[in-house]
């Protein structure tokens, strides 16, 4: 099966009446006008067909007569043809009474691209550009057919306005051209369907197939309702398509009706598809920016998310709880890290109900988002060149700015900010060199030197917190897929923000994601993960800090009852709308879609999926507690067995806000710990007290002092005195 990238591009030719007020005609039932194995005529595109081939008046007597379902190699084709780049298909059909047709649905299972017409009026397309693509034009993208995988292709609703434009009483013709990605591609598919929404109880056509489901008509919701109309435009991977968006949000406890005014937002957006593998699913994810009528960015507050213009609509297709991303982001914020804020909405796109989506802040430099310096093209030297940057470890796309692409170093490093169309060569060179310097240090024998090793290049605390979030959620994609980093001006490389958790909390068998009793960072599928993660994990001091941070968080910030309470609150909020979502997408609950974990067949309700998530989370937390507590207990026993007067090097060092100083005393007595500057002047007394035998730790905050070298001195017992040096860097 082919790898799929930047998949489906559908044209929904719809005419808007009123974006938040339009209501469909009443439909009594649906019937089938065209079935995938109807009689047809086809023409293999070794040459250009007659320019009139799409029209009803075209005489196709020289074309080959066959049953539709033209293609090869996927074992789902009715008429098998030779390998080719394109094929042209005409299927005649008859309409008894156009006045009784409220809507029509065109459905196609295809490989790799198509354009479809009824009586020379284009009704839909995917994966190919150009008004009338010539016979020798390859598909823009690859797309794998779905039926032979046991999945159902997308439906494209044709509103009454399009029905009136293209359908006629009596004879009609559906004309479709299908294109491959290349002439020697291994497969081609074209299974075509046309369904009619009939307004009375008359029966003039054939029944719908067993997998057909009536389009869901949304009338009201307890969630905000988002209504997007592209006004005949085509949503593509890029560039963004101008569209009108309205959001109906009457406030907490108030019902939102599709006929209500768009009181949250009523304006323009630019919208495009987003994602890699998620583009393969019929429920598509989107990214959009709010705009004015002229197409310029316009910062606004959306559903209490702080003012900005870039947002993402997560489709939540494989996550039957509809909340795994929200859980992880909420968890990350709870430990003090910025993570995208979210709001669940119900989406109506071009008149078609799409189900529950999650509105998410896009990761970008902004005072209301990731608060780092925003660079411009003049920042090419000196201090200005040092930040801020945002990049991600992921599989790269053809138009990405990639500053490292080597499987030996994990997945590609894709620069997100500065933006691809704004970044300068100097900026790319700087961040490439910085990350390379860090990687080189991690390969050296002295990689954990507190002065010249990894603490000099990375903000260690952010790497610890990233591990804790990824391990808490047992994220299958952790460390190598959608793994973000940033570097502020004059700052170090930082891990985060948290992103992309739809395969977490036992929602995927990839990388043994169904197992609660393994560290994700230790699992065998590691080619996508940069090697510095493994080196950090193997470092005793780093692992010790992870374990201690985990125990600290579990005492307050990451308590099971707090997370479970959040999950229950989201589940309760979604309890009504989830039923509509799974009516729209009926083959999700209890069905195999992708990388299903054991027992998925029995989890045939939303609540069962939520309960499964909670059960896994509790087991995961208990297992992590056991691992880290066992380690810390062993360290404590080892330390007590070898207890002596000792003053350890502060950690981290150098540091830019606070640091921790550890020391041990083998007997009860007075301990004095002081900090001095280079002139020998006392800065602060950290300890002056009678302390029992054991290992002790004290935190020291330097945020009000100037950068430089400082000394800390301990006196204890009858004659123990020790001085160490530490470096403070703002």
C-alpha cells in the first residue's frame, strides 16, 4: 500500500443563502441513481479525448463498453484495464422528476485523483489541479482506495442549487476522469455512486447500499456551532481558500441553534487541509486564519482563546474519546508549561454536518501563546540572531524548511518559525549549527559535564517536563513525531510545547502503545527519535532529576483524581454531541479503523472508550510511581550506606533562574551553607541550623542578581569545609 501524503482535495460546489440560517429541504428518503457496476463507456487516456466528452450530446460510440468500476490491481475492480496514467468514464442515467430531488450525493472510491462532471458541470474533484486536466497530467498527490481496506469513501453533498444547475429531466451523463500519480503506478480505482434525496415517498430509482447513511442534519447543540462556507471554492492543502465562517455561541448553559445569529464570529477566514497521515481519513483536519474581507490577517478572540489569527481544527477521527489532545495539553499547563488551549465545537462545512471538532491554538511566537521573541528578516547577526526559533521533529514535506534530514539522527528537523517564506539563510544556519553543537556534545565522552556538557545547551527542566508528559500519556508518537522545540533569544534549546496526542493513552498499537508497563523512551522503534533523548535518559543525574520531579508532581500537580475529574467533566460536556458525531461517522465505535488496541470490538460506545482511557491512565500512573520510587529508594539506600561529609555540584549548572545544591552529613550537628560573589562578599545564607545525618538539598534563586560566577561554601562537623563554584546566566 502506498504511503499517503497531502491526500484528498474535494471541490464542494455550493451556493450560500445565509451562512447561519440556511436549512435543507425536507428529504423523505434516499435512492441510488448510479451504482459502481452500472454500464459505462470508457477511454484510456493515451491521447486526449474529444473536448466535448463531458457533455450529454457527445457520441461515445468509439469508446469501449463495459461495466463501471474501471481499474486494476486492488481486487475491487469490475473492469480491469492496462496500466495507464488516466482513464475517462461516462455513465448514462435517467432522472424522472427533478422537482422531487432536494439534494444529491456523489461518492467515489478512487486512486489517485479525479474530476467529476454531470452534463459538463463540474461537481467534485480531488488530487488534481487545472480547469480541465489533460490526459498526460499526473495526479498532484497519491491517494489509496478505501473499499478494499474495508472502509467507506467520502460523500460529497450537492445542494439543491447544484442539482438545479446540472441535473435535467430525462437523460443525463456522469463523466469522470481518473488520474494516476504516474503511468507505471501499481494500481488504479474508480468506483462511482450517485445518491438522490427524494422529497416524497415516490420510488423511481434503486435502494441505497447497506453502508449508506443519511446525511445528518444538525439543528441545535449545547456546544458552539461553527459554520464554514467556501462559497464554491476548493479547500486544498495550500494555499488557503477564502471562506466565510460563523460561530454560534449563546454562552454557558444556553442552547445554540443553527438558525441563531452568528454572535461569536461572523466574518472571513482562509482555510486549508492540514496533517499527514490524518489526511487519509474521511474526517479531515483543517487550519485557518481569521481575515478581513480583503484577505489580510485579523486578530480576534475566538471562544475565549486569546486574540490571534491562526487556529487549527482537529478532526479527532481516531480518538473515540474526542479528548486525548485536550487531556495532554491541560496536563502540560498544570505543571507550568504553555500548551495550546482548546474548545470543542460542532462543525457544519458547506452545508454538511461534520461532527465534533476541536478548535486549537496554533503553536507560534506570541505574547498570548509561546511567549518568545518574534524574529524578522533583519535579525541576522549578534544577539538578535539567537532567537526565537520553533522547530519540530517530524516527517518532512516537500515545501518545509528542513535544517537536518538524516535518519541516523531521527526524523527531520522542520523549522516552523521564522516562517518558511520569511526565514533568512543566516537564521537557518544559526539554528542548524546550534542543534548540531548540542548533538555533538551528546556524542562526546564528557557529554554530562555540568559546565560544558548538555546543561550548557538545553534547558534541562523543559526536557524533564516533556518526558513526564509523554510518559504519563504513553504517547506512541513521543520524541520522534510532532515533537516540538524552541529557543528564545539568548536562551537555551527547550523541549515542547506538547503537541499531537491522538495516539496516546492506549489508542494505538504503534510502538506498543497499548502497554502501560513500559517506558516509551525505551521502546525498540527508535529510528524516528533523535539519539540525544536516549543519551539523556541513560545519564544518572538526569534520570535522578526526572524521578524526583515525578514524585514532586504526583504529590500535587499530577494527581490521579484531578486528571480523572477533568476527563469526566469533558465527557459530560460532550455526552450529547458525541451521539451525533458517531451517527455521522458510524464505523468508528467498536470497529477497526487504524492501529486498534486489544478489545476495541467491545468498546462500542463513547462511555466505554472513556472508561477504557481512565482505566489505562490509572494503571500507567501506578506503574510509573513504582518505577521512579523504586529507583529513588535504591539511590537513597546507596547514599546512606556511603554517607560522608560531602558538598555536591549544584544542578543545573550553569543555570538561569534557580538551582539546587545537595550535600550530606554523617552525623547530627550544625550546618552552615553560604553563597559569595567573586569579591568574597556574602550574598545569602542558605542554611544555618542543626541538621540530622543524611542527604540534604536546598534551592537557591538567583533571579535578582547579575550574571557571573559565584561560590557556595559549607561548614559542618568539627573541621569539614568545602567550597564549589557555580555560574549564573540570565
